[in-house]
């Protein structure tokens, strides 16, 4: 009779946090398998939403929606994703990793099948909500898979790689041909999410993650906190998504949405502050270290919207479609992979703040290069700037997460949920807030530049008459009627002035990002200098050594 040999975990192989897996000694083949799982889980967590966010304008037209209405898809995903970890962190502790992963993937598969079988706005919103929750779990599972690839002494490297992999979804989504996803009510997006979910399920069944320590974690009041937080996120995210389209001061109901979000968030803090064993350590949120982490993460995420909103918007003014940007984002993808490798190689506890400082400077450099854009700017001319932004993204996120985890280790595992929720919220809300901020600035500045250009070339002036005459001459063979040709020439002049105003406005948004990143870099430099001064300060006489 054969006796099954059970693996005995060494003390150094125990998980750092409740709900995380053990880290046993593995063969090279098993590590390669976990590396593949980390990549698939990372793509399953974010590629579907990236496909929607990068093609939102086309999706809106295909589904018969206004762009503002289509933004609801992004708002729902972000709201559910931001609050998912309130549920998932404790779920992994109480029910274990396999049960959580199978429920997440099973629900995601079901949601995508419903959207495919009954295509409509309602089923698409349902699929986005499920995908938002699933994304929160799959990102963490991908991180846990990365833990198995590296030995315990290289755990910081695993954190950087595991958390940075989902960021590759945006350039990959930009490289997917539009005709592969736009058919039949955007069924292609649902098919891709379904395929990735099935692949993730297969990999995690064939090569499951090591076990974790389980214990009772949930309490009745957790449900109230999660419900209130979800309501706050839905109202806040919807307000951010709709604001620049309905305009902030023209739609009073936007103010009511933000007021409702703040009220519900206040109730969350009130409930948690009075619990014996809170889900969120709300008093910790007010400490300097956490405000520092949250503020830095939020500002960088807003700055990184330059790539997903402003640069692509500038190229769209020149008539370029997503299918014409594949080469640009292939370069960005390679730059981000290089950035991940660089960040993983450099990541050490004493280098985290300098790495974030370097990332801010790289982002500022890339945004500054874009401030010189003109109507002749094409994708190849943005390759360097967008590659710098891609490197800045990956050079920042992993070190920022490590910096926060170090603070959690100092406080104990009870603060894990609070940090995970805080960090994911800054990243999710930062993306929406960045698009809202840069979009609003671009709209305001476009109006200002349009007025300035109209004053510079007023109707009836000699420059305006010369331009209209030149356009009319070009149209003479198509429009024999001189009056019609002149009217068309005048329309062309107005269109050209509006296009130029928008280009100048995009340059203004690039300047905003540049200054924002430089301001963050200056702040980080001050923090580093203060820490260094404290380290070099001589100990008081008589102090214990």
C-alpha cells in the first residue's frame, strides 16, 4: 500500500498575509506554468475593459448610444472593481483560494454568456459589473501566481512583475483590429473575455495555487459596509464619467450624485469607526503615511491618462483610427515590458521612493515632448513620448505597491484590506478622474483658443478672404456655382480653425500633465531629503543604542 507523502512547508514558505498562498520549493517546469498563469490571469483581469475604453466612441455609435451614455459601461466596471476587494480579501481567508477563484471565473463566464445570448445595453452593463468584481480577484490571483515564479528572497521582484502585468492590457487592446470585436453588438469583446476566463480556469485547475491558511473572517456588518461603499462608488464614478459630457455646471443632478456619494462614504467611515473589528481602518487613512501613498498614486494615475485620452485624441483629430495606431502601441507595449523588467531589477526597500521620483520625471519628460504637437503630428512622432509614459507607468506602480505593503507589514494583517481597497480605489478612480480632468481642460481651452483664432482672423478680413478664395479655387471643378464654392470654402476655414483650436487645447493638457508630474517629482524629492536628513541626524546624548 502506497502512502501519500505530504509536503511539509518550511517557516520561510509561509504566506505574508492571511489569504495568500504558501510559497513551496518548485521545479523549473512548475515555475514556467505559474508564469503563464500570471500572464493569462493578468489579461483576463483587464483586457475586456481596455477594449471597451479604447473603442468607446465606436461602441457608442454601434449600440445607438450617446458617448456619455456609453461611459456608463466604464463607470460600472470601475465602481464594482474598486469595492471588490472589500469582499474578496476576506473571502480568500474564509473559503480559500480555489473556491474564490472558481466562483469568480464561473460568474464571469456566466455573465459573458448572458451578454452573448441576449445582447442589449442591460446585459452589457451586467457583464461589466461582473467583470469589475472578477478583475479585482484575478489581479490578485495573477500576483499570487507571480509569487510562485520567484524564490522568496526575490519577493519584491514578484510584486513588481505581478502587479504590472495587467497594465499591458491597454497597449494590447489598441492593437486588436476593430473588425474583430465590433460585430454583432460588440460580441467580440465578450468572446475575448470568455476565452480568457476559460483559459484561466483550465490553467488554475491543471496547476492550482498552493494552499493558504483559512479562518473565519466575515462579520454581519461587513455586508452593510460593502453595500454603502458600492453605492458611493457607483454615484461617484457615474458623476465622473458623465460630468464632462453634460458639463459640470449645467447639470444640477451631477452635484446631487457627488453629494450622495460623499454621504454614503461618510456612513461607511462612521460604521467602520465604531466597530470592534472593522473591515476598514478608517483612522489609519488619516495618517501622513497613508495620505502620502494615496496622494502619490492618485496624481500619477491622473497623469497617466495623458496616454489613454490626450495623445489618442490628438491623433484622432488628424483622422487616424485605432487600426492605424497598431505600430505605435506595439512600441509602447515593448517599452512597458522593458519598464517592468527594469523596475523588477531595481526594486529594493531603500530604492522605492527614488524609483517613484524617477517615474514622475520620466512621465513629465514624455508629456513635455507632446506639448510641441501640430496638425502634422502623426503616430511615429509620438513613439518616444508614449514609450516614456509606458515606462513611467511600470516604473511607478510596482514600487508604489511595495512601499504601501511595507507600511502594512509594520501595522499588521488587520490593515491589509484597508490598504488594498485604498490602492485599488486610487488607481480606478484616478483613471476616471484623469479622463474627466483632462477632457474638461481640453474642452475649456479649445473654446478659448477658438475665440482667439477667430479674433486673429475675423470674418471679412483680408487673411480670411484669401483663405476662402484659395479653398473656393480648389473646389471650382467640383462646385461650378461660385456662391456654393465660396460657402464651402468658408466652412472649410471654420473647420480648420476649430481643428487648430483643439490641437492647441491638447497641447495645454500635455502641459498640465507635465507640470503635475514635475510637481509630484519635487514633492518626492523633498520627502527623500527629509528622510535622509533624519537618518543622518546624530542621536541625542544619552539615547539608548
